[in-house]
């Protein structure tokens, strides 16, 4: 059975439920993509999630959620000294902002055991991680993750990477740029967002973003553009601009769901154009509902 392995931090999510009430869910960028990938891929695919949790009841809740949603936890690690991170979503005109409590998150140590990391990545057909995954790790653990991802790519696995640049998570802007481009170098498919890239790297246009990732070594680059014209570099240049417009209710999970649908389409034989349209269609549905995971 083919395996899609997503690597990152799974958190407790607080979203508004009205009248100062909050609804608790389970989410996180790589978990969101795993959740949508599980629905987009057929029964011949196994979706696994590599993370680190605590031994508390909230960690148990997250582990139970993974099982209930059909996401494998073979590579789930437990940490008796730490627990899961938490974030709350604030909305203004459909755009979201986040407040985080993640400094003591167990997931910050998910790549400390390089032997376990190698075993998990070595068994995967697809390895997926993001810039957030890298940002929460210590530099030595980041390097270990990229070494194993590179080995997986050389061995024939697909390595998919979304830079998902969150400046506050990084120790410096330069560190963010350096590590993101190191990740690009080991990626089969890179999924940057132009707005993020323009802010971090000063890109003037999506073409500059695509060129930088291709020059770094990424095999296929999809420059997302917030519903505007997408640019794809995959053995040629492809522009997709006739995408239906929607008014977002909550943009949480838009990029994560796009990534899942795009990757699932590519993994099941669709060309980049069809995959991009599948990604946009799913993301358009997701942003018209509240929360990261929309059933």
C-alpha cells in the first residue's frame, strides 16, 4: 500500500462559536493537509502523521481524533514532559489571525530521534512537510529532517514542501529564508504562496518565486496566489487565471486543503492544470465555512 506521510505539529484549535463561546477542535497546517488527503486519496493509499504529543488527556484527544479520521499514528511519539500546542482564531471580514500558545509543544522535538525519523520517512511514498514544521524545530533537527527527505527523494519518493512562511516562528528573517531554500533543494514539488514569498524574499512577481525554487532544485513549483492567477513550473510554464471567485467566510485552511487536493490529483495521474483546478475547487469550499477542517 502506498503511504502519504505528513510531518508536523498537530494543535488544539479554538474557533469562535458566538457570544464569547469557543469551540475546540484539532488542527495544524500539516494535519489539515493529511485530513483532506485522506478524503482525496483512494483506499490503496495509507495516510500517516508523524508528530509528537504529550501523555495528558488533550494529547489523548488528538491521538483519538487521528484514529477516528482514518489517519495512521504509527509514527506518533509521546513526551511525558510536554503537551500539545494551542491556538485561537480571530476573524475580520473573512481573514483570520492567530494567537498561539506553543512554546512548550512536544512537537518541537519530533525530529530529535533521527533513527525513528529515518524509519518513518524511508517507508513513505510521499513525504509532506512545511516551513512551520521546520520553524518549530532546533537547527540540528531541521537538518536531520532535510537529510532524510533528500534520501527519500533520491530513493524515488515524492517530497512535497509548502514554505508556509510565518516570520514570528523563526529566529530571524534570514534564518527563515535560508532554511526554506534548503528545503526547496530537496523537494519534488514546492507549493509556495506568492504573498508570503514577496514579503520574505522581496519577489516582484510570481515568476520570480517560481524561478528561485526551480533554481534551488525543486522539480515542480506551484505558486499559489490567493485565488488570483496561479503560476506552475513543471517542465514548462503554465498560467491558470480563470478560477471562480468566492467570498471567504474564514480563510483558515485554504492553502492546506489546496495542497491536499493538488497532491492527490498529481499522485493519481492528473496533469498540473487539472490538479490546480482540483486544489482551487476544494479550497473555495473550505473558505466558505468556519474552521480549518470542513466536512
